[in-house]
C-alpha cells in the first residue's frame, strides 16, 4: 500500500516518488504526478534569528549592487528545526525534511557547466532552508464577462450568500493598516513604492497569530523572529539562462504561530557609556 501523503507532510518518506516539476508562469512548479495543481508541503519549524528579512520592505536598498527593482522584492527568512520540547517530534523529523528537499533538487539534472543554488543553507553547523514571499504582484485586468457578472451580483437583492462573498476582493477584509499608501517602508524605499501605486498590488505576508488573525506589518519582527510556526509552502525551480544557473526556493503559502519567540539572552554586565559634551564649559560629572 502506498503511503498516504494527503496531508502533504514534508517529512513523509520518499516524497520525490509522488511529485514532479511542471513548467509554470514563474519557473517550474511542484505538482503531484498526473495532476495539474500545485503541491503544497507542510511542516513545523523554528524561524531562525539570522538572515531575517520578513520586514515590510524586505530591507530593500535602492543602491544594491545587483540593480534589482523594488517591485521584485521578496521577503525572506530561514527555517530550522524547532527547539521547543513541545515540538520534539518535528525536531526529530527535520533531517527527513532536509533529505526530501535535497531529493527534489536532484529531480532536474543540470549539466556540468551549470551552477546549482540550493534552497538549503548552513548556519553554525546546522541546516536551514530559505523561504520567501513576493511582496508585489502586477495589477491584472479582469475579463469583461467577469466584470459584468460581478456587477450583476452587486445590483441584486442584497442578500448575503457565499457566491457574493467568494467574489469579493481579498483586500476588502483588511483594515486600513494594510493600505498600500501607508505601508511602513523606510524613507529610501518610499519613492519606489509610490511609483508602483498604478501598476502593482502589494501582498501582505500570509502570516497569522495563534488566533488566526493576520499579523500587522509593524509586528512582523517582534512576533515572527524566533517563533515556532506551522508552515505551508511549495518548492520551485528557476533556470536563469544568462547565468547558466539552477535556483531552488521554498515559497511561502501560509504561516501560523504555534509558540511565541523565546527571550533573547541578556548580559548581567553593563557597559560604561560617555555622551558627547555639546555645551561649552560643561564639565563631565
């Protein structure tokens, strides 16, 4: 009997036997064999404190050496094995997750001249993997028939039903704190954000607290860095022809906090500090 992977648990044995990559709109998408829908993986992980870029602007620097554009910004972080005793099972299973991701990266055979950039990394001797979330999406124009159908629904008898609710724009349920115009980017990013108002939509991080409420922007770091989380994600493959490079990456679909970050260790020692003396004639105490 074949193992049941309906839960998409990333640590299921021999995951690679049941999935394949299929060319999609942006890179190659992981799907279940003989299917045409994205295959989503699930697991419980610790959000590492190193390389944390789940911030409202992804720490984008317009003067970056790669000449990358703000509209291409991806928020990212590293996921590691959970360390809490409450989630020991998932800590024990983490090597299986790593083995499965390594196996996925071997499915597309590169030639000797190509470079492979793995989604897996090492930090202080321990394996982690990078997960990302695209901050922007280009605006799309719905086809005329869809616009007409939505207008007919809006001019109906006003009765609340699932059909009307399903056609509402996702942003309708978000508060003003998620408005693109007030998105809390750094001063260096603000002009670049304003240039995108007419061409792009912004996509809040699909990260939720333990009450299933979407985490507000200014709480990303405080609530997520170092937290234990349940994560739904997919694995993608990109080939950059100009650089002859294969790139693998985990792409976030949903994240929920299971356990808040633990306190950062503090030192009992205090440093002596001396301030500059700006006032003439003022003596140090």
